[in-house]
């Protein structure tokens, strides 16, 4: 362990409220003015007696004494006291070894390195993995066998169907479900499924399958016709809005809850209009991602620092909109802070932000294994294949390369909440890594500050919705 020389808490204001996040413990404090001042002085290096004098002069000696005793009380409970630590190379090496040896009960099957659409921002296209064709059944079968073997003692196996467009390969999809059900029955394991699709090939048989096995399902739609047709055309240039929306409406007749994934490009930054459209369409949950490209350069549709500034300026509107919807008793379909709020509540302390190479392991159409679906087609990141499994040495090298870039995170107050950058985002095509630019991290940190304010506000004023967001979890990180 290395001890870091940074303040042990992050102090900030948002919408007239002051907060401190104790970095090591994840405790969040809602501060009044005097407590905020005290922590501000302490962070600037003043000694407690001097802080007491300053507070006595500005407020009163009673207030100064109360603040001091409250801080002592907190310190006695470990807040503001734990040394800030991070891991050294030796510990990282041990951790990486343990990661490579962990079992997982999840696999992603890239049923099609092919797509009937040509979305303008598609990262798969950039990897040149859209022309490779469909996963043959013997490969899918081996991938499922591999997933069951890797699941060890777990009582379930989770299979995600991905692409490209997975429904280009319906025959293998149906066989994969039947075969995995058979294996599950033989081995006493529950098998569950999820799929992401562009919805243009959804038909009654697929909807039956989705309903029968209660698939986790995400359909991709970028918003109103003009956006969808421009950004997500068919390979022959026709717009996909008509067919996609017709199929999604058919799906909605049979399934109440449908989640949409919408990708925001730099061409349409009016998030309000897009979200309103998707809400009115009837989606139960709206997930919005941004075209980011990878770290070695922005693509023509990616959100860069300029667009990010425009989008950030809309955040206040979305926060107000969320609160107004709650006030009116409406169902919340779009809350871009949900994950931040959950992380804050759970005092998330992750050394790895995702299950890359474990829960996110993806089998490409030819059976090669990648850290996650985003890497498919990137030769430098192949970790093994479904026949011989993950090559532990290659997996360890991949993780070591990624961990070596995380020094930047060691001086970041959000380190425990964030867990570091998305490994794919910082991966270059040639197999090396590069840390993201500062604006990208500033955006993440601001998102957590907003998340802390919302955490406080929702907990206080909308406890039912707050409870839905965080579920029943035991810790109580916010002190007032
Ligand atoms: S915000 Fe950036 S620097 Fe901070 S922990 Fe996350 S990835 Fe690392
Ligand atoms: S590497 Fe990035 S894209 Fe892949 S699973 Fe992790 S967070 Fe997601």
C-alpha cells in the first residue's frame, strides 16, 4: 500500500448546499455553513485551534465549539482519519493474478460480426468487424460449453447475445437457448439471457422466445425519425425508423417493460427533445450513451470537449425535470444519475470498474475471446478462444497494461466511486493503453457531485423513488 498526500475528503457546493465526501470511507456529509468553513480551513492546512478562532470570529464561540466537537465525533468514528492509500505494483500484480483465476458465470456471444444497419458512429465498423459474418453453431455450442465450465459452483449461467445485429443469426440464437436450457437442466443451473438488438429483425418467433425466457432486452433507437434515419440507416442507405418502430410497437403489445438504448452523437445535442420522444413512445427505461470513440482520437460523430460543455449545460434542466416528474407522481424513465446514486449509497470501492475479461468476456464469431464486446475485431486484445479457454498470461498482460495507466486516478477524489476509466476507452488499436484527457474525468467527477446532491435530495423528499433506486442495502453513508 502507498499512502497518498492528498486531502482525505472532497469538499464542494452544489445548488447552495455544501458537502464533504470522505474519500476513504465513502461517508457523505451535508454541511451547514460553519462546518463547511471549518473543513475548508482544515483542507487549507490550518490547525484545529486556528480554525476554532476563525469560526468564533465569523459565527460565535458556541458555534465554533459545536463544530469542533462534531468533527471530533466523526473522527472518533473513522471519518477524516483513515490514511488515503492506493495499491503498489506488487499488490496490483497479486490482484491481477487473482482476477485471472476467478470463475464467472457470464458470457457474451457475438452472434453476428455483421449488421444490416450502418450506424454512422459504430465502433464495430471502426474495428472492421462487421464484414466477418455469422457465428456458426459449433462455435456457439463451444462457447456455451466454455461458459458452463467456467461457471464453477455457480448455480446459474447468464448468456448475453450481442453483435453487430444478433438477430441476423436467429437459427443459432434459438439453438443456443435450447442447448443452454438442456445443459442447465443436466447440471442444475438456472440459465438467463439478455440481448441488445436494433429491432429491425424482431418477429413473432423472437418475441415468443424473449417472453418465454424473460430475456433482459435492450432495443437501440436514437430518437425521432430524422435522427434515427440519418444516424442509423440500412446498409443500402434507407432509413430504419419505420421498421424499427413498427417492430418495437409490436413488442410493446406483448411486453410492458421495454428498455431503449439511445446513442447521442455530436450532430444532435438536444437531449430534451430526444428524451421526450422516447418517453412518449412508451419506453419504460431510457439509457443514453454518448459516441466517445476510443482514446486515440475523436471520430466524426464523437462527443468531444466542446459538445460535452453543451451537454453539461443541460444537466440542470434534467435535474429539475426529474424532480418535477416526481412531484407530479410520474414514472421516472430517464435518470442519468441512477448509477452514481447507487455507487454513493453502496460506498462503492472498486479497483476494477467492470467485469472486463470476466463477466464481460465475449466470444467472437470465430470463437476468439475478447475482454468485452467492444473489443471484438481488435486482434491485439484476443485473450484466448472457446476451445482452449482464456490464456492466463495474455489476460494478466492485458490487465497489467491497463493498471499501469491508472496512476492518474491516485490523485483523484473520485477514485473509489469511479474505479478508473473504461478499459476499452483507454485501449489503442495496437494493444497499448493511454489515460483519458482531463475533460473526460472532470465530467465524471461533476457527475458524482450531482449524484451526491440528488442522493441527498431524493432521500429526503422522495423516499419511495429513492428506495426503488437503491434497493434494500444496509449502509447509511449520508450524515447531516
Ligand atoms: S475520474 Fe478519471 S482520474 Fe478519477 S478515478 Fe475516474 S478515471 Fe480515474
Ligand atoms: S471495458 Fe468499457 S465498454 Fe467494456 S465492459 Fe468495461 S466499461 Fe464497458
